[in-house]
């Protein structure tokens, strides 16, 4: 099973394998250690012939469902600390087995949710996964994994999760298009995957990030302002930036790291201002502009990092790096950094 982002959010992972001529779609849950009061999974277009079935693989988690069942919902699961689950491990809680490894009608998985006990009170909170964004469909021979640690509900203000869709082959062997927030990934053999509102696609060598309103957007804006617009095409740079943000580093702290990496740890205010002018408008600041921006740092209107963030968020920078275009086509980065 692939390794995915291990933030503090609960993590749901779905993967598919072909075993003995049958396709198995496995549902995993991890990164939690409190009571789970219920969950739901919407699955549409399931084959209803042959030996296809949706079953639990952890005893007593929920009853086995009939072949034609299309959903699971509101099943009480008590995972108290007397029966703890190690947060770093993934527990397989359901498997859907198809009678034929070749899927001819798109199978759709969506509307996954989970309600957890509120650790600060005796009640429970809606810490559901992002139902609107956790949608995908596929046809053809399977071979994918999907992880989701995005949440909605009362605690979503600090949500930094994202969905990752993983495929086993090289990037060059797939064709990816993005239309109306639906990622279409096809192969030369005719397999088609559709991923609605997905943020990441991981191939065996490279990955694509589409979360331009999230971590990927912050990374490419920093690269454009601090390292120049061409740095957006440096797959290792993008990977390093995403690794920091995905692991919880703040936008401000990543900016500090970027400025130090580019200018050295003891850079002057003038060096930073000259760098930003050069990368944004390809010129040097006038003496008056240099003095003005330096004064704003000295009187603490800006810190070095917040001034660079201001530059990152300007329309000049977002146009330089073609942020709108990256939203459509994604930004490439190395998968294994």
C-alpha cells in the first residue's frame, strides 16, 4: 500500500488491485485514535452480477451487504482507547470485489464521510471528509490508489488536506486533461480515470499538483518571486516546497527558508528588494523606491518575509508564472522527494 501524507487529519485511502482475475477495491482508515460514530460511502454503478460484493474485512465493524447495495451509512464503530489503533498504520475496513477485472461502465465513488468523537467534550463533531471533493470514477483495468485527508465540518477552518490519486506507470504513458474541475487521465489501452476536484495525481516518476488555491499555489508564487518565473519548471524545487507545506510548515516560514536559500542567511534589506524587483518586473528599484521599502521594513510595517509574501501575491507575479494556466494544467514535481 502506498505511503501518503501523514498529517494530523484522519486519512482515508482507497486502492485497487487485481487478484486471481478479480478486481478488489480496498478502503482503509488511519490516523485516528478516538471513537468513530459513523461513516458513509456512496458507490454508484456497481456490477450486480457474478460474485461482486461489498463486505467488511474487520469483524463486527459492519454487516455484510448484498451484491446490489449502493451505499453504507451511519454504522456505529467504537474505537475506544481500550482498543486503540496505531495512528501511523492503515486499517482495512471494507473491500469491494468485482467479478471481472475489466470494468466497462464507470464506477463512481463519492460522498465519503466520517464522524468522530469530539475529544474536548462528551459529544461528537462533524469531522467528515470533504464530500464534495472526494469523487472519482474509472473504467478499464484498474490500478490506482486515492488518499483523502480533507475535512469539512465545524473544525474545517484549519483544513490543509488534499486528495491524491496515484497511478502505477510513468507520467509519459498517460494523457491528462482538466475540464470544469474534472481531471481526465487516460492510457493508450483505453483505461479512463476521472477525478473530480482532485488536487494531486502521482505517477511512478512525477506528480502533478492542481491545488493552486492551496499549497501548490503558495509554492509556485514563492518560486516566481524569489527564484524567478522559470523556477516553476524546476520539478525538484516544486517538490521540496510542497514537502514542507504538506508537512505543516506555514507560508511565512517557507518564505523565510526560501529567502535564506536564495540570498544567504545574513542578507540585507536592499538585497531582498533588488531581488523582488528583478524577478517581478525585470529591473532595479530607483533610489527612492529602495529607500521607501527599506523604511517599511525598518519601521516593522513589513518583515522581510511578509514583504516577499506581498510581492508573491501581486498580479504581476501571478501573471509572470501563469497561475491561471497552472490551475488548468497543473505543475509537475518529482514524486520521491
